[in-house]
C-alpha cells in the first residue's frame, strides 16, 4: 500500500517514521509548505520531499494520505485528498467546528474514500486494558471517573496553538483525547459543565461530564504545566477501581528548562510507557481497515461526537451554566 504524509511537524514526522518501518507499506512522499520541514522528514525516512500537496499529487501515486497539518487547515486538505480519490487519515481533532466535520465526512463519502481520525488514546495499551476491565464487569458499575492530561504549552513551539480560533484551545486540542475515551468507555453524555483559566501560556480547563448511565467524569487539561507531559485516568466502580498514571513507569522525574542554544522548544508528543508504540498501532489498524473494508476502533462519527462535547464545554464556560446534550 502506497502512502504519503501532508504536514511534517512533530506529528507528521511520527507518521512518516511509522510508515517507513511498516511491512507492506511504501512511503512515497512527504509534503510541507515549509520546505525545510519536508526535507528533514524525507531525509529521516528516505523518501521524496514536496512543498505543496498539488505537486505531490502530480508527481507520485498513492492510495492513502496522512494529514498532520494545523487543525484549522484540516477541512481544506481533507477536501483536496478526498476529491483526488485518496483515503484519509487525519489527526485529531477532526475540525474546529461541527459543520466543518460533517462536511468532511460527507465529502469523503461522496468520493467513496475512507476517513479516519487519529484519536490515539484508544490505542494506548494501558487505556485499552482499562476498558477491557470495565467491559468485563470486573469493577462493577462505574460511578465516578477522573482524567488528567497536562504538559507544556505547544504555543511556545508553534505559535498557531496560541490562537484559539486556529487550535481550539486546551479543551478542543488536548482534553478531547479524554472526552473521546470517556464516551467510548462510559457511553453517551447527558450534560457538560466547564471552567477555564486562560492567561498567556497558561490554559487550564476542568470539565464535568454526566452520562446517560448516571456516571460522572471530571476531566482536567493544562497547557503551561511546568513538569513533563503527564496523563492519568481512574475509574471507580461498585466492586473496585482501575487506574493508570504515566508517571508510575518512572521512578524519578527531573525536568530542566532548555537553554537558549538548544534549538528552542518543541511540541511534546505523548508516549506510552508500554513497549508498543500506540501511533504505529493506530496507523497500522487504519490501513488494515482500508485493505479489509472493516470498521475502525474509532470512527469519524466518534470524532464528531467528541468535538460536539468539547464545544458544549466551551459553551458552558461562556454561559456559566451546564449544557444538556
């Protein structure tokens, strides 16, 4: 299967490196309007660099494209890819607005191509194992859940993250991981209440979800956290609890500010302490779904629902009231 990558920042390079070592896959090109990014990525994986998607489309043949451009450009590039007859793997969030997300899905359906959205937390082994424990009934009926996802502000590396009209802010870009996982695990959401403190390079949000099942989840997300990137989740049921914390795999954590001569800050890419790379597993799964015509673990409609809940949290923050879905 021939694949290409559009967007060669940190996540795009991760996609490219995953494809380059994946059996049965040929990475035929990478593309970025910042030519130096494309050239660095191409050199790492031994493929061809392009500066525009149109140039890559005319120069090489491929069946699937990974889209890892900034969120506000997702719709434009997905439309280009779908109309060119390419299956699409797009990074999360699907879009900044629900109407855009629905139009992206419709465009892919009209052009008979698949659309996959990279909600990678479902592929983290520790999260998948937590869901298995809950699905098996081992901890009984879940009543309360908590999740935390914190890290440095990506806007210090990529300025577009500082503009909520381009990134969606900490809820739409970061917390949406846990929103999707909670909905996957606990079912449909009934109401959303949110709080937010945003000041320069600090963007902190706390969101409470009430589910149709009666379960309650408290989600915390923080850009500007002074420590290393961290995620944690806990589910308390009638017969026990299950939890994960990325710091538990490390016995000692020390983080120092990068000196000026180090080349500047970079956007952190969350990693699982597991032996398996969740990003590789996710991309491999999506390609298998294309080959076999099977349904993915996470659908484009799931991504739309996660965005709908995230937007409800933003509405709650603006009004000071809970939003019923």
